[in-house]
C-alpha cells in the first residue's frame, strides 16, 4: 500500500469514528514535545467526549484522533507524518472552577516512514500507548492544559522494534 492510500484510508476511519457535533462535546488540541533522541513532535488532535453541556462524571471515556509531524536533527531525512486514533479512559475530579484528570489509552497509528533517526520501527502500523494528566479550566471547563507521555511500538509484530517515547505538552479548547 502506498503512502497516499494509507493516508486516505486512515483519514476515512478517523472521520467515521465520530458522531455528529450535536451529539457530543468536541475539542481541538495542539501539542508540542520531544524525546531523549532529539525527535521533536508537533501534533494537532480532535477529541469527542460525548457529554454535551453537563459536567463530566468521575470516570469518562473519550476518543481522540490526531495528525502529527515528527522531525529529528537531520532536516531532510528525519521527517515523519503520523496519523493516529485512540480511545481514552479518564478519571477526573471536579473542583469549584476546574477539572483535574488522569488519562490512559491504547490506540493505533500509521507512520509515513518506519525509521526516524536511529529508531527502527519496522512497520508503518504502530500501537500508540499513552498516559497523561491535566486540568480543564474556565466557566464551562472549555480550556484544557495537560502533559502526555506516548509510546509507539509495533508490538513486536516485526523486528527490529525499537519503539519511540515522546513527552508532549498539550493545549486544548472544547468547542461546545
């Protein structure tokens, strides 16, 4: 499968995962981060939490899809496009003017290349594991600030499977 067909297929799957805007609370996120191997990541995502306007319950499930750009220290050879989608489980505490949360999720990702710098990932298909913690602020809890740790690996479906870990700071806004 070529890069174009992979991108079109994954984008179609990502779009089909979302209910209509009137059914759920939709958020957009922007993230930036790096790993210890000097791979920098820029990521745009969209979230669906299924809540509407009510305050969130203690346990919540969400769905997030994203597009990311990774680049290493060699500008021409170390560039990578990543499309991902993941369900999330979030435990949260609602305070007077904020929501603090811890989240975790395991999803899938498609990488435009299977190597970046010295990291040999061996396949375009990867699992996206993550944990994070954050806070939602504002009158309607519409602003979101979080830290997320991501691990990408092909789950040893093919060797070598070096995997890659990323640390990201995330800013978001809920649109409903």
